[in-house]
């Protein structure tokens, strides 16, 4: 049974009194503090443990329910071992904000009042699409869906609301944004990032950092948190597509495609960064000083805190076999540039061993000081010395209507209409609708992984107040017109990917009686390694269900609800309309229903290339040789770039016409700006939003050029017949690529500027 709210509040008020008595001076205090610290105290600051370690219960890996802090374990970690940071939730489930307040106040009370130097704990949590681990907070669409809005305001708002609500819990550090390039649909974490395009990811990532950290020059105020860019670098492109397996990425590719997102986030003030758990070019990134120090510190000038990923120093020894024991592993990682070890469970080994390494002279105390100084500075910037815990009572907008509206608006603008044969959508009121498929009646699938728990499997227990797709459609079109039958269901306790037929015949029978079949397919929730995949096709059972439903002759509206694009070529021709809702979270069902009813005009665009076949995976910025059939034979051949749907594809219920592409100047030099304008007209009969995408193509280059690259985008709203000129400015630098000497160059010659089907050629002299 949970402790009740009155009890929490009493504890909070008492704790608050303690802290006000313990105020510290600031700024140069970091140096003073550092000078007073013993080696053990310094090393403790570099260790991070998971919450269960300090909970009562028999094991370190789980805690009693309800969660109760084991004060002996807390003191062992924080007072005896001087541990400086804690992360994660307990027993892998979201907690209400008040319970977070209670936990944080107990932790900080021990850290501030019982340690020699009163250094507060830096608490970090993965609140990656809204308040992932706060039961009563606001959830937003995952980053992949925010990218589909092609409007950076949604990334900014999500970050701002999440920071605010995270602070309401008393937590000052968020392991977000994910800046991994989603260029491989097989990768199980594609939904966590902004899709395949480096420019979209850069723009959205910067907004996330700004929204999360705020713009205070002197620090991060109590409405904001420290962001954590992750996972540095090129985590999302293992050659196999399988999480945490080796990636081979030449340096010029790292620099041109993967680095810009991090570089821009650093330039916009992100204070922390988490390291790629994997292996690039044979070297575990956690042990790679070229990436962690030369590139990150010396070249990019990053001054913040570098945190390892989950137990990844251990993995240098236990998994990657580049260290023959923990001592070697710790030395490798600290030498490479890690500041905080997300040791999670066994922090004693990390701390004891690092002390020994310093005492033996294998690692200098100066090197330890560097990390500890960064960690203390962050704690200072977050105001933790003055105010170690923030409390829900000071955050009146927590779980407010405003934040819910932001989330709902983002879902509405993300949902992407991929096909709409004969204008089958929107659906008129009064029609008989069958809603079916394994994703039709599940809040779990709408939210995906990292929702109320790591794998998202507990979501349905927390989301009674929100609507599944079926519930939303039923509300929108009227209960008596809408029927639900699964046809196929996920086997919920098992692997995310396992499903089975469920009332198949009843579903077919109901389809016979319906005017429309809304078939909701996709994936169940997953995160990280459990989401690894052997086959990118949609499951056999779901394909079979679609085929059987198609035999009824009733129009199928295929709704895709998944973390990555699962191949649907076997059923695409059977569908009259296809609509991708990604992981649009708690308001995804409502948003879909509004769009199906025509109350909102869809305006999402694909932030990735939707592959047609599992063995023909391309990004839109592929090379000419990946499309040779088209060039040599005048037709596509097997294996050519022939996606199911292109990056940037997305239909509307209205039509837009582009005209009058103006480019000025036509001839340019290094450093020049180029103005580009296009006129857009809403030629249909409904108001609608349109994302204008500006591409460039380098016609010839010393490295085979990408066929095209997105350089700018802008979303506008137009009423029927409304005309607007949209202006962009790019510079020669925007047209550059990274050559094999790892230099950015904009080479002489022709470039094609393209918006819609309009093209103009400009020349670099
Ligand atoms: C993930 C990170 C996450 C960390 C802490 C790791 O397994 O890779 O993205 O921040 O766990 O939960």
C-alpha cells in the first residue's frame, strides 16, 4: 500500500527546513569544494547507481513494493562511498510526482546533512517522450513522430513541458534528447530519434535542448533541467541492425551525417552527453579517446559532463573483451574521457578500483579533478547546492490542460496520410465502421517503449483516462456505428513481436457488415535489445488478417502504429487508405479519430524512407549507384531504390500547388548566401498545413554525391485559395559535404535546388 499524500507533504516540509539551514555559497565554491575533497570523495562523485540499490528488498536488482528507501544502503552509497549520482526508477515502473518528491527529499537529506561536504545528489531519469517515468505527468509523441510534424515548435514544447514536470518531481537531469540518426529501420531504437535526416535531427534536437534547459545565461533555472544528448556517436547504425553490435563507419561519414546533431546541441548549450554503448570501427566507444576527448572536448569544445551508458564500463571487460578485468576497463574508460560511470549496481568496485588506480599512479588525480569539477559545476548550475529538491507544490502547470493540448496538437500534426485512393478518407458520420487488428485497442502500442516502464508493458495499467484507437473512433463516430474485434492480438506477456489470431472468424463476419474496415497493425512496445528484429515484414498473422478482410470487398483503412516501418508491400494494394500514426502516445487515438472524421486535415510527412522490401534498405540521400536500374534500363530493377513511400511523403485532404521558384544569385562563391523563394497555393477546398521541403543536389563531386539532401523546411497553414510566398536563405556551407580528408568542402560546379517538382540550377565558381 502506498504512503499517503499527507505523510509525503509532512516529510517534504521538514526536509525543506533542513535545506534552508544548509545553504552554500556559489561559483568559486566549486574550486573550494574540490580542494577540500579526499580522493575517495572525488571518485564517489564519478559513480552513479540505480534506485533499486538503495531500496529495501532482498536483491539489488529489485525492491520491495511499495518502494521504501533502505537507509543503511543509502548511507553506504552516499555517506561511505560518496556516490554523487543516482538514476532510474524502482522496479521498472513510473511513480507519481509526489512519491518522487518523497524519494528525492530523503536522498538529498542524507547527501546534504550527513556527508562531510554536503554535496547534493545529481538525479537523472529517462523522460524521453514526456514524463516517461512519472505516472501522473504528460506524455508526448516519441521523437520520431515529432519529426513527422516537420514543425520544430513541437520538439520545443515537449522538452519544455517535460523539463517542468521532471523538476516538479524533484529531478534535475533528463537523459534526452536522443540524437541518433534513424537511418536504419531495423534498429530497435529508431523511434527514439528524429528519423533519417541529419538536418531535421539537428533542428529538432536544438529545440529540445532549448526547451529543456531554458535560456538562463547563469545556469539552469528551477523550471528546466540539464539535457543529455545521446548516444555519442553513431549508436544507431550497427551493420547488422541489431542493438549494440559493431558499426563500421568511415570518419567522413561520422562527421557529415552523425556529428552535426551533437555539434549543434553542444553549441546550443546542452550540459551533458551519454556515450554510445556500442563499438565503432572495432573500438568500444567507451574506451575511445579519439571520440571522447579529441573530438568531443578538443574539437567541439564540450565542457559538460560525459556519462557512460548502463554498465558500459563493465562491458569493456565482460562483453567487448578489450580489458581483461574491471581494473583495466575502468582505466580505459577514464583515460578515454568518461566523467560519470553509470555503474548502476556495483559501484563499490568502480570506486575502490579507481582509488587504487590513482594511488598507483596509473591515473592522475588531475584527471579525476577534471571530471569532478565538471560534475560539481553542473550541480551548481542546476542550483542544487541552494535547492537540492524541487517540489510538485511549486509547479501548478504540472499535468495541465496546456501540456495535454500541446501533446494532442503534436499528435495531430505528426499523423501521416500515406495513401488515400479515391478520397476514401475522411469518413462520413453515420457509416458503419469495424475497428480491428492488434493495435486497435491498446494504449501500450500507442505509447511504445519507454512508457511507464522501460519496455512499456505496464502502460495499460496507467492510462485508463486516455483513449485507445477504438475508444477514440467510437467517441468520434458514435458507439452504435463502431464495432471492435481484434482478429489478431499480441501475446502480451511474451516477446513484443509475437501475436496470434483472436476471434478471426467473428472479425471477418463483422467486416462483412461494415462500410469501412479500420485495420490497426504494427508492433507491440519494446525498447533496446528486446526490440531486435529478425524480419522487417509485418507479422504473418497481421498480413493474413488483412488478406482475409480484403476478401470482403469492403474498403480497408490501414493504420500503422509502430516504432519503425515494417514492410507492408504484401497488403498495400489491398488498402484503400494508409495512415501512419507512429507512436503518438496518449492522444494518438483521439488525433487519429479527428483526422479520420475530417475535423483535422492531416499534415505529417515521413521522417524516414518507408522500405518496400527488408533487403532493400535505403535512405532518401542514397547514391546514384543505388538506383542504377532506373538510369541504365529506364526502369527500376530488383534492389533499386524503390521505397514503399519516400522520405517526406505525406498527403492532405486538400491540394497544394507550387510555382515560381526564385533563386538568387545563380552564381555564388564560398561564404555567399543564396535566397530561395517559392509560391504555394492551396488549390483544394479545405484549409490545410503544408511542409515545404527544400532540397539540393550536388551534380558532380569528388566523392559520389547523394542524389539529394534536405537543406531547409517550413510548415505553413493555408486556407482554400490562399497563396503565400515562402522564403529561405542557405549559404554555400549548407551545400558542403565532408571529403575523405574529413574536411567540409563546397566544391565548384552545379547544384540543383528543388522544391516540390520545381528545380533551378545554381553554380559555385
Ligand atoms: C539506454 C540509455 C538510457 C540508460 C538509462 C540504457 O540502457 O541505452 O538510453 O538512458 O539505459 O536508463
